[in-house]
C-alpha cells in the first residue's frame, strides 16, 4: 500500500502498530474519551426490556425465554447440492434456513441466458423454475422451518416459487414462516443488484407488502437491510441512518397504498451488519430499536406495540475478514457475533473463516455454527437481559449514534426523500467518501488489520477451499431446457401476457399474476423480461 508518494511497509513482528501515535476513536471515527461518567448519559431513555422504546430489547426476558435463531446462509451449485447442505446444517443444530442465490438468479437471468455464462451456481444456488425450488426444499416440511431468502430485484418471483412449492407440499400459506429480503432501495444505495427502475420497484414492493398482509400473515415481506450498506464502506452511523430511512420509506409507501400501518408494520424486519468495533456495534443495535419505536409511534401513528418493535437479523461483517491468516477470521467472527447477541438480535449468521476466499466448506461452516452455540450455551451472556445497560460508555455511544442518524434523516427529508437521494447520488457519495477515508486510515496505520498492515507474515496460510464442479453449469442448463420442453407453451405465454397487462395498469395487483405464471411453468428470466417490457431498466448516475 502507498499514500501520497510514501511507500508504506506493513508492520511485522511485535512492533507497536500505532508507533506511539494513536488517536482513540471507534471504527467509524467517533472520538472515544478515556473515561465516561454519569454526566455522559444525560437524559438517555434506557427503559425496561420489552417496553417502549425497546432500547434494552423487544422481549422482557429476551434469550432466557428463547435463544436467537441460528440461521446460517447457504447456497451453491444446484438445488440438490444446496438441499444436502441444508439437511447437514439442520442435523448440526441450525434452527432456520437462509438461501444464497447465484448471481444470475439475483439479477433475474435464467441459467441458459448469455449473461449467465460462467456464473451459474458459483456464488449461490441456481434457481430458474418451480421445479428447482421444489428440489431445494425436498424433504424439508415448509410448515416446520423458517426460511430467509436473500434476493431483491426478482424477489416477488422467487417468493412466488416458494409459495407454490409450499402449496405442492400441501402446506397452506398461513402456515409458512420466513423473510424475504426484497429491500430494493438498498440495492440502488449499495449492492447494485436491481432489475427495474426505482419507482416501479417501489410499486412492486408495495404490492408484495399488501399481498403478504392479506395472504401470508406469518411472512416478513421485507428485510430492510443495512448489511450491504455497511459492506460497501459506510460507517455505523450511516448504516443506521440509511437503513432506517429506507424502512420509513416503505412505511410511507404502505400507508399511501391504503394499508393500515398496524396491519403491515409488525411484519417488517431488519438486517444489520455486526462489525468488529465491539461497543459501537452494540450501541448501534440499541439506538436502532429506539429510533424505530419513536418514529413508528409518534410520526406514523402506529398504535400496536408490535409495530414499534424492531426485529432484526444480524450477520457478522464479511468486509472485516482477511485473506491473510484466514484462521484469524474465526476470532473476528466470534467477537462480532457476541456483539450481535449483546445487542439483542433475533437471529444470527456467523461468517465462515474461508468466505473471503470461496464459498465455505462444511468444516468451516460447522465452526461458524459452533461459534454461536458456544456463545449461547457456554459464555453465560444470554442468562440476563441487556447486561451492558447502564454502562456510561454504551449509553453515551447509543445516544451519539441516535443523534447522528437523526441529523441524516433531516438531510434526507430536505432533499425530498430516499428516492430523490438515490436518483441524485447522495447515498452513494456519502458511502464512497467514508470508504475512501477508511482506506486511507489503513494505509496510514490509523486503523489496524492484523495480518494485513500489522503482524504480517511472509507466507499466507493455506486452508482447504470449496470448489464448484465446472459441470454444474451445463447440468443446470440442460435441466432448464428439458423443463422448458415439457411445458404447455401457450399457457405460459398467456400468463406472461396477463402479467404485462397488470404491470401496465397502475391499480392492478402484480403478485397474483406472478404466482399464476409460476404455476404455468414460466421461468424466472421469462417473468423478469415480461415485467421489464413494461417497467424498463435503469442506469445509475455516476458518482465522482
């Protein structure tokens, strides 16, 4: 690494990595004083667990009543291979499923599309058809497991496939539980896996919220995601502010569509990153609950306490993992997971040590799961609720992050809202600048990553990696083509035409038409293209 003409040599051995020149700040740059006292807490609303504003957690007894859901993210190759990984994880004590889809599926392309070449099954499981979805959950009763699906642009299509798969298992929709990420706003802000332009996408999201409210009452129709915002380089305050701003935008969209806020808000969930700065992350989670509760009650008029409760999933920070000395990632993940637990998460994914290099092996994913189990059953941290409450430092940091988030909300409101901020590049610029600052701090040794810019070793440790069989792609393509040949093509075309008409009519419901297209045998790519015919695509404004 080099900066401003100076060659920067990574620090080796036992040398002090700060070289006697240290400023005490959080990872996000918030100054940290030597000692905190009662004067730093001020009027902080700590409250009681399970009571508004839920600073200390959404349940009175938290993990004494029920542990968080241990939900390891999994998906690679074909539906059959991922089903085998699901079965393995359930045997090892995992308590919820979380599906990782490959890049073509995330972008709305079928496996036989030219855009998919070389990517099928590489970063997740390939799902093109209802047949794939049925195989993915073969011998897994969908009324007995909670499933999370990380997909956004084509989310209504994959969800429709899941609903039809449940239907074919004989499971009614009111019995299935799970979460669809479907947070399209953060795609434009950070992850960049959109399919349609922002405004038509918001119409689709609102339609899904309405459908879930009336037809799938135990399903979380959106998991509002700060995880990818943080992975893109945002600070803790930015992750907190931008995620909740997205959440408020969905609430406003639901209300505008005529839904009672208390009819859908209890089924909105969140997804946060747990980064390596231990106390800052715990404070972030506590601040998030307090902000959400206050805004839902005071600004949006929610009367049901369940609408005020922020429920969230946590994943340890992928961007904190290093290719150098990869076994150190086990330690990083353990501390990040502990912060998620002490912050009051409802479910948790722990990253595997090899995820910076490949999809995880069975051994590494088992270590990651065992990390959660050790925290749950051996450390004692789940024995009492919010054990850090009243800490001068934690309470001061909670309030500081809340104040920074509120300042961002004001700026977003002044520019006209989240959609306007996306279209003018505000969020993208803020994250890019924060990411640049952090990289400069690494290069200047103001931030230390063990094994990267301090305590480096000449040789990188080699660990076994999962390799995807190159035959996965041709096999999936052959399976897809066989499926297409077996369909009633006239029926498929009729359902796709009906879907186009629904998209053209701003008052028409879209979800029922997507479900009918899936039942007829339409593929994900065909359904996406039919919607694109009406909604078009979108190109982001460059940010400099």
